[in-house]
C-alpha cells in the first residue's frame, strides 16, 4: 500500500474525530482500511512462509512448505 493511501486513512480518521464523515467518506474509509489490512496480511504471510527451523535432530523444516502451501500446486 502506498503512502498516499495511508495518509488518506489518517486524514479521514482525524476528520471523523473532529467533525464526522459523510456516508461516502465512511465507505472510502472502510475500503481503505480493508485494503490496508489485506496488505499487512500478505506481508506477514510472505514473511512467515520464509521461516525455516532446525529440529533437534539437525534436520531443517521449511514452515512455508509444511504449513503455508508454498511450492504446492
């Protein structure tokens, strides 16, 4: 998500606290918040899919392949 959209989310929040929002602005705020949350989830999912752990026996378990459906068709 680009900085312009994040700034717009913040602007709408501050306006909602000060004077309130129109119905169109409320809809825009909800849409932008959903988009922001989706971007955060995708980023977190990408990070988690790149984690590997070393087991006690010395083997390496790629958690992205095991749990994250990475590399599966």
